[in-house]
C-alpha cells in the first residue's frame, strides 16, 4: 500500500462519507445487527456511532494505518469492544462460524477479489447470521452504466482500486447468499457514483 492509499485517501473518505446524510444511511444499514460482528472495510470507524445497542463486539478489518488513527476517538467513545483482526477482506483470520453478523459499507467496490471476500464472510458467519451491506455500484440506467465502464480504470487509480460498475446484488447472490432485503436508490452527486445498494443477505445452505 502506497502513501496515497494509506495516508491521504482514508482522510478524503472520512470527509466525503462522514456527513449527516451518509450517517443516516449507515444507521439504516446497521439496523438489526447484534452480538459479535465483523466489519470489512472498517476504515475510520464512521459506522461505530450507528451500531445498534445489541452489538457487543466488532472484529475490524482494514489495511490503512491512518484510518485506524482516525477511528481511535470514535472507538474510545463507544461502549462496543472493537478489535482489529486483519488487513484484507479476502483472507479473514477468523475460525469458521465465529461471528453473528457482517457489515460492509462502501467496501465491496474496492476489494480486488470481491467474490473471494464474500465467500470468506459467508464462512465466518454463524448459522442464522447475515451480511448487511451499503455499497455504490452499477447503475440501472444503461447510459450511466456505459460511462461507469469507461471511467472505472481511472477511478481505480485515483480511489484505491474502487470500481464504479460492480453489480453488488449479483456479486452477493453469486457468492451463495440469499438477498432478504434490497433497496436501490440514488444519492446526490455525479451519476456514475450515486447508484446505491443497501441490503441484507443470508447464506444459502451448503
């Protein structure tokens, strides 16, 4: 990880995705979480204030050291026990069936091998567990989607590997999850960035 990805990009994300409006979306995505959870793409801890009171522990996965420093005050103010457990969502250093739920917000766009990360999340979930996600991705508008395809190579270079054009619902379903809730909506901003996927998914039986 280079200086830009480790020190500069996390601060930009903290500002851009740290607004009150995004906070409401984070709260909606975290609703229903309880017990022991894993958060892939923990970042600067912007979700911490929005965990439901039923959440007791969080296993945090994030590669950026500067993001951890930004997260420290939010963790200190929260009653939830947060422990960093790894750097890479593609290889989670946790036993099988070891967490109650998983949370991912604006992360699946960036992980190089998103199907592998989703398979890992599925592996560590306990029976009855679920994945809660809030992501941006491919637009339903074909004209916008074509621009997303054109711009993704540039976006990946300037935004730490972020893909504009991933169909998040399809990624989750292809990884062996059943979508029990899915909301599609737009937020303010450039159309290539504003198509949102917010949902809950449960692992299908083996």
